[in-house]
C-alpha cells in the first residue's frame, strides 16, 4: 500500500514538472484559468498519447529488424526514424494550434524536392 502511494506521488510530481516550464512563456492576454486548462489538457493528452506513441515506436523497432534482414540499413534507418521521431508529448502549443502534433517523424537528411530555379526571360 505504501509503495502505491509513493508511486502516485512520484507520477504526480512528474506530471507537474512537465507543465510548469510551459507556463513561463504564456502570453499576457492569457488568464490563469486558461493556463491551468491548457496545462491540464496537455498532461491528460500526453498520458493518453505517450503509450500509443511508445507502442508505435516499439512496433517500428521490431519491424526494422526484419527490414534490416531483407532490405538493408538505409530502409531500416527510415523505418526507425518514421516510427520513433516526432512529438512524444502533447504541449499547450499543440492544443492552441500554434504547432502541429507530429506523430510520424521525418527521416533526417530527407528534404522535400525543391522547385528548379527558373528565371523569367525578359524580351526586349
């Protein structure tokens, strides 16, 4: 019984520690109740989101084993990057719509192809 109580206190402190730094960069137009609401929403959202993201990353890690056997190291790196990168927690910025929540990560070094630089011809 005592172990459960200590575990609950540690989890509560960890959740509060996640929310406190976010309150420091709030806008002056935001009231205390809004800050508390976004912080609480962030914690509750993260409690639900984190296990799903961890499961997705774990499945990506397991599938990367098969990928490395049959396809090669480049594809293995891509599978791991896509499954384990991205956001691992929901922040108040995500809830406000200031940032997008990225579930599937990017492969480092992969940049979207850019349009060719074509200058318009000037006729005289």
